[in-house]
């Protein structure tokens, strides 16, 4: 059975998953706690990695190395993009953009920076309840 990893920057982002686990076992990785258990019929490993892409990458690599996760879900990363998004909304991106590194789509980064400097997106533009897509077309 495939093991699914879930990483969140903050403890409160992963708390509902830990509470949903059956037979949760906690272990330590440095200062961080990692929780392994079952959610339904699926084995899941959940960790709070701290804020930032380097911490997320290190935590993800730990889950791969230590628990042999076959997929990783990042939770909490889509917050504050659109004021119409609420807590618990699920956002699935069409495109991914890293603010400080571009490979392949410099025009997309330029458009992102221009819109962000002008106050971001209009309600409904970035997905969720208000519309579809990333708002970066």
C-alpha cells in the first residue's frame, strides 16, 4: 500500500489530520514531530515543516527517506491569494510559480510581479468560490 506524506508549514495546518488518524504514532525529527497513522484505509505520514521552501524540501526528503512516501501533499500553501477563499477551501493550481526562481515561463513571472505590485487580484480571479484558474493568464 502506498504511503502518503502530508507537509504543512504550521502545526495548526496539520492538526486536523493528526486528529483524524487511527493508531497515530509520533516520532521526532530534530525539533519537529512526525505523525504516522491511518486515515481510512490509507497509511499517512504528517509533519509540520516550518515556513519556507527549504524547510518544506528538507521535510519532504525526510518523509521520502524515512517513511518511503510515494506522494506528498502540501497543505496550507494557498492562503491569502484571494479574499474570497475561506478556511477549508481546496485550491488546485493550473500553474505553479516560484517567486524567486523561474525556469521556462519568464512572461508569467513578469505578469505575476506586475499584478502583485498593483494590489494583487480582483475577487474571484484566483480560483476557489469566485472563479476558475490561477488568475495569471
